[in-house]
C-alpha cells in the first residue's frame, strides 16, 4: 500500500500499474492518508490521467454518507469524473449529500435530464428554483459568525425585515405581545411644532401597523398585555423632573391610571409567561428616593408590593422575571432583590464588588440570574437564589458595549445585544450550574447585524426567537426584525447536507414557521427542507400526514393519537 502511494506521488505510472492494476492498494492508502497527502495524491492522479480517480474515490464508499466527509476538492473531482462518464443516475444519488450550493449547481448543469421516481423529481424541481449565484450571495452576505469579528468584517446584508415608522419622530419603547405575533412601539411625533405621543401595534406576519393610539404627551416605556392592549408611561423629557402617568391604550379607547404619578419609571414590563404588569418607579412626594414595585393584573389600579422596604440602598435600575413568572428580581448597582410571587421568600443578593456603571440590565433563566452593565461586566447567581450566595463576578476586558440582555427559551441561551465594531448579537456561554468552569470569553460567538452604530432599543420576543432592534434614525425610526434560529442555523448551512442529522431537519422546519423570516431565506430553507426530507424519506414516521412529519432525534417516530 505504501509502495503504491509512493509510485503515484513520485510520478512512476508503470511501476504503479504493475503493482496495483485494480487500484485497491491506492484506494486503501488514500483512505488512511492525511489531508495533505490526499491532496497531493489527488493532484498526481489527475496529472497521470490513466489512473481511475473515480475508483479510488469510490473506495471511500462515495455512494454512501462518506461522500459528505470528502473535502471540497475531492467532491469536485468525483463529480467531474461522473459527469465525464455521463453517469447521471449515480451523480444524482450524491446530490442529497452535497452542500446546498453544489446541489443547485449540479441540478442546473443536468439540463434536460430528469431523475426517475416521483420524490426525486420533486427534489430536482425544487433545486432548479434556485440559482448557484443566489445561494452564494445568500451565504456570503449572511451573518459574520466568528470568534472575533473585527473591523472590516461586517457583512453587507443579513436576512432581516426592516420596518420604517414613518408616523413617528422619536421611538422610546418596544414590547412584544405575549404570543409574539405583535410588536408594540411608543414615542412621539411633532405636529405643527407641537409634540404629541403616539403608540402603535405592528403585525409581525405582515409587517404592517394594525393599531395606532395618540395622546397629548410624549410616550416612553410600554408593556404589551395582549388583546391589542398596551400600558404606556409618559416619557421623561427635559432636565426638569415632572409627574409621569400611566395610560391604558385599548381598542375601546385610552384612559389614564387614576391616582398614579411618579417622578421616574425605572421598569415597565410584562411578567414572563403572564399578562401581569411589573412596574418599578419612584413616586416622588415625601420620599423622593424611595422606589416602589407593583405587580399584578392591570385593571385600573395598581397595588404596591413592599418587598423593597428592607433595602433602602438598592437604588433600582431595572427588573426581570424567570421564564415561568414565579420569581421577580429588581436589580441595582450594588445589589439585587429576588422575591417569590407567592410572597413567602425575599432574598437580597449582594454584588461581588461595587458596580458604579450607570446602565444595568438583567435576565433570568429557570436556574440562573445574570446582571450585566453596559461594559459587559457580569454578576451570576445560581438557584437557589438565597442571600448567603456570593455571585460569580466577571469583568471581560474585550467585552462589547451592551444595550440589552435577555433569556431565550427557544435557544436555551442568554442573548446579549450591543455594539463591537458595529451592531451585533451574542449567544452567551453562561455556566448553568455552580462550579462549572467559565469560558475564556462568553462573547466569543458574534453575529454581526445590519448597521454601523449601536442600536437605541432592543427587545426579544417571549419565545426568544425574534429579535427587534430599533434605531432612531433620520428621517424616521426603523425596526429590524431578526429570526434568531435562522442566524444560528446559517453558521452550518454551507456544510454538506450528508453531514446534517435529523435535528437539522427539525431546526429548519422550526425556522420556516417564524413570521419574521424574510422571503429569500424562506425560499432557501424550503429547498433545504425538501432535500433533507428526501434524504430521510426511508425513516419510519407514523402520523396524520406524511408531508407534515418532521424528523426528530430518532429514525422511528410514532405521533401521539395514532394507532
């Protein structure tokens, strides 16, 4: 075997043919060689011309999934050998194992030839709807996912939906509906040199504004409670503090919350997985520095929740809740207070060190509470969240400037949004259990977003699958909607389909369901899904409709309710 490899590499075809007329030794040596040796062998075999390259590469079981593990150069040589022999049937059998670009390219070059079999023809026609150039542009212009996306690495475009709010001059608040199908906004508009408040509701599926609400005062923070109902606060404008009020905006009209006024509203949001309102405010009056927390269903009045009374030095800045809406956390610069909504447990969590940054953000999973400041410094607590627990405090010298931090149930990751050489999103590596080693850099996985500056407002949908990134640009504010599962998927979409498993098919099918998916990405993913369904077509799935079945982690699935 080594002698056969040596004769080929040194250009001695006569000695090689005498030793290995059937090519079996060379195929075995090629298979066990390193990548560099295989590349050199492939070049020499091609140069010699009379060696059956197809037979050598077929020694890699090229008609099976092993074809997908070949290098791009090896796949090219194998495909060219099959084309030269006009072995269209065998070439077509490799198409579902190729990268999507190669599969589209082969389908285009087959011209008038058509595969036999109804399902093969369905795949062939799907591939012919795309162009190799279109696939190349889609992959090239996709998110720049790398360990360190530095200057000059920003892509020209990534899949997103842009909404321009032409009826608004300034955008101050964003929030998704509880089911994620709507996105509400609030801000101000100028009419004849007079500033007025305006809020609206955007339908995610159609990217159109379905409701608009107008008030006499500029609007700031808001919470979408569902059923086209918003709770919106007055915006803090100018250096002089004034009384801020809450307003309920619904299809039957707008009304103010009687008896409520504050000098500052620190948090106004919906409690996760509920339609309850979470409000943190400074009421002013006799105790101007005292902060109050109100939680509960919005029905025209709000009752204070006095669990902050024992922490006068908290200086709250933001609030968050766990995915089930059971725990509420109010975070300040030097501490966090966590309360069970049943009212039985209140824990004061102190920081590992004093944080003097002015911007604080927080997020909770079902097991972890994370507090971060705008420089990316973080404090991490793990369940059970008790006062005696010291946080894991981290300062990242290479951290970006953060704008938002949220928990994504869909990705099972914390998602941070901010700016590093331009707007970007990070899927953070945060330890889920105490004692787990820290990653070298939790901000390592960077997905660059469209734009050249940090976003002004960011909001993650309740499922954690759609990211809304807003800019107060001139002449009108804009909102970019990103389908996060697609951004995660695209990092692997250039690899051979033969290396994709059943979970990849499930991920593609799930991404296709997102209303924020742009049309071009939907077309690409639809073709990819068709190819993967064809590849897994011999798996056993019992369900109501074969076309709707989605392969999961197993090759045999029986859906509930089927005999």
